[in-house]
């Protein structure tokens, strides 16, 4: 999930909408009724269990848990044809 925009090679700026999306996701994860229902989104968020974290040696690098965003079927077909 591409949030924000690159200001330069090393600095990403988040919009107010991006920040609200992150905050809403956090509040939903906490179970706050007014925030809606939480769900894992590949490439954006995942509620990892303690067992999963233990399996990764307690390393909390996000990529180990959230993976990449779901790929559009059309994009996957295009990439396989190019290869």
C-alpha cells in the first residue's frame, strides 16, 4: 500500500487522509466499536500473534508479517508475460 508521497529520495510525506487511515486502523485493531471492524490488509497491516513473533525470534520488522500488497491479476499476468 503506497501511502504518502516522496518529497525526496529518503523522505516520505503522509497526507492527512493517510494519517487518518493509519489511526482508524489502529483504533479498529484495539476493538473500539466506533472505528469499525479490524481486518488484516496485505502490505499495510497484520495483527500478529505472540507465537508468530516468537517464531521470528522476536524481530518486529514489519515486512516479516505484513508481506507485500495483493497484486492485481492483470499486473501478475503482465509480469509473467514479460518474463
